[in-house]
């Protein structure tokens, strides 16, 4: 149903990902798209798409900042109309010792009700 380029491909046969995996890649791309403090995105033809995630990485690593990152995930879920965020399976966990956040994202396809999870680690610069 959906297709996208797989950013993690190692074999040319894996270049294209499909269905929910393609939508998850799109979700992560939106999360990594920079927005400035005025809410303007680095994507010139889609200025409202993106998150101010990297600005938060300069804040203290704590539950408050983790909650703000979680709210960015909720905002992105509103931008990505093909899926809904499964809130009870999505989390942002701060790790003060390693100076990073562990992000677990679970998305549900609104047509098939299929769920898929993915995990990210975002390190403080």
C-alpha cells in the first residue's frame, strides 16, 4: 500500500520498504526535520512539518524534557495521517548517565490496524 526508500538498507534488494515500515520511516524523518523557534521547517514546501527536537537536546536530561519529546511524538502523529500513535506502547526514557534518550515508538496503521514498534536512541550533542 505504501512504499519508501529504506534508510538502513545493506542489500539492494532491501532498498524499498513497504506498508507500515514505510510510514514509520516517514514518521522518523518528520521527527528529524528541524523547525526553528518560529515553527518554520527546513522543508521549504512543507513549512509546518517537523519538530524542534534538537533544541531540546541542549536542555537537561530529565523527565520534563522526556515529556516534551513525547509531546513532539504526539504532534508528529497528527501530521502523519496514515497512522496513529499507540500511546501505551510509546515511551521516552531519559538516561542521565549515558546522556541520551531511549525512544520507543509504536504506530498503528489506521486502515489495517497493524501495529509496529521501533526504537531510537538520541544522544545529547
